[in-house]
C-alpha cells in the first residue's frame, strides 16, 4: 500500500498526497499472508486503538486479513520499539 523496503520512490506519504491518514506504518507479508503490521511512520505518527482498528480494517477490507497482527510502537529518539 506504499513501497517495499528496497524500492526507491514514494511511500504512504505520497499515496496520501500529504493529507491526513487514518493509519500508517509497516506491514510484513510472507507467502501471501500478513504476518505483522505496525505504526512505525515518521511522517504521520499514528497511535492508539483507532490507528490499530484503521490498519486492520484497511487490510481486512482488501481481503488480506491482518486482524491480531498489529504491534503498537513508539519512537524512542533512536529507533522504533514496541510499547
């Protein structure tokens, strides 16, 4: 829904045109299945239950699942870490 880690170019900030979003972060897909979703976005800094619900609903609505795969993180000044 953005770009892969190894691709050059736009990511979710480009997809949203800089406008507010309901959720942002990273997702990991293994063998076609979502294994992990988080909120680690330096542009939007989404947090809390609403960000989790929006992320899970977006992937679920697209038929990709993701329920129960969300991990809330925060930026500690050096790295994203789990809350």
